[in-house]
């Protein structure tokens, strides 16, 4: 493959910081670099408390535990998302109430949320698809009116904002991913942002296998013991050291990604003018962290043939999620409602290569091939 879908960014600092972590002699979780990363995130984005995790999936798992999700609870989640968004709550026995996407964006249809709320509803999980904000004011108003929790699935959304507020900082909790496909990464990694002080102490206990280990090592208690449910959600400090090097280069990474995103947008505009494709929407209340560049084809056959065309020419472009309400695991548990917008994005959305090392020449080649496909 001449042009892969993704190449993870690395600088010259990751190995240096990993060596520092080794020299410090603390390679397990909650070491020197874990604390450094958490301080940067809290200071830069206004989270009350952050805890690095081994994945965004684990951050979502922690959310389900913090909200005391039990069998019979109902959780409103968009069908067009990764399985982890639903899995964390389904594992606790909750009923997943899938909601459709907007017609103009793969994110949650905010106008449909209130119709799905019942006496059993406990949590709303907006997913900031492609790092583009859902309408959080509307979502929080609904949540407050019905006394519901909100956890932002901000897996795509580091360094992205809603009306000046960092995504992941608005709901009660926020969950981030540092998987190798994200803007900054450590191979596999994630983070839980805690914005409601009620959850801070218990989150740290759940994070540390249900113990008060963190408090013990800070000298806040004289006993290290089992306090609550939990699991081993901490990443190695080696992962955190890698992530810290990425954090130092975030501005550099974002500037390059923005140039690439804008080049795609301008290059493919003629196809949108001819109504051959639909380009991404960035609402006026949202910023664009350029997590991905996607567009939507007119139908599934056209999309599938385009992906084959690009692959035959050495370029790996890909589709994305398949509607979870139609998944083999959940289709018989779904209440039968049609979710047409989710299905359209499942069938018609294309993601193009977008990574720091992508050259302008390579990108212009991709754009030309797409233009030629539509000729």
C-alpha cells in the first residue's frame, strides 16, 4: 500500500522519556509521567481531575461503575459509534436505548433525546464524532431537567471545544482515547476526566483496583486496603512517558493536521457543489480538532466502489462504524425503531488518510483520484 490510512506520529522525545521513567524505577501505574500528563490536561483544559487509563474503553467502564449502573437502567447512546460506548454499560446489565444521528452530522440527534427518556433512564452518552462537538448546552439542559448523568465520549475530541469549553469538561465525566489513530497517542491509552467533584474520590479508588492505594502513598491515610469495586485501569508509566512527549508536540501536530484537513476540504469542494458528495459540517458552536477527514457518498454502492478504486491505486481509505442497533449482539435487544441517519453514515461515509507524515504530493494524488472517480 503506497499510502496507508494512518501512520502514528512520533517525535524524538518518546524514547528519552521512557528511559527517564526506567531510570526513576517506577514503571507501573501512577508514576512520575502519569502525574505529569494529568497535571497538563487539568491545567490546559480545565478538567477538575483526570486519571489516565489503559484505553477509552476503560474510562467508559469506570463511568459505568461510578454511576452505579445496574440491570434495568436505561442508557441513551447513539447507534453510530464504536462498540465500547455501549459495551461499558451493557456489561452492567443496562438496557441500551439507541438514538439516531443528526441528518447533517454523525453526532447524536439532540432533538430526539427527550422523547426516549423514561423513569428508568439514567445516563446520556453524547459522542463527539470526529472531534466535533454535540450541542452540549441542549444536552445538559435535558439532563438537568430529568436528573440524569452525562458522560461525554470524547475519544476523538482532545483539543476540541464547544463555545470555548473543552470537550470532555462539560458533562459529569468525559472519556478520551490515545489509541494510535488519534491526534496524540501512546499506542493504547485513554483518560477519564472527572468534572463533578462528587465522583473524584471514588474514581481514584475504582482506578486503583478498589483500594485507597493512591491516598495511602500520598500520606492521607495510614492503611492501604480494599474500599470498593474497581479494577486495574492504570496504564504503565512507560505509556505515560510516551504520551507526555506527544503532549509537548500537540500544537505542532494540530497545525499540520489542520493544513491537511483544509486541503482535502478545498480540493473536494467541486464534488459537493455538484451534489456528488457531502463534506463535513462544523457547527458554529464547535471547533475542528481535525481528528479525521470524512465525506458522505450518495449511496453504499458508490462508496464501496470508491474504496475499491482508491485501494487499487495504492490508497487505503476506509468506512467507519456499522450501526450498533443492527449488530449481531444487539439487534434482537433493540426496540425495533428505524434509525435512518445512522444507517446512511454506516453505508455511505468514507474516511481518508490523515496523519502528520502525509505529504502534500500524496494528498493531491488522493484528491485527484477521487475527482477522477466521479468523472
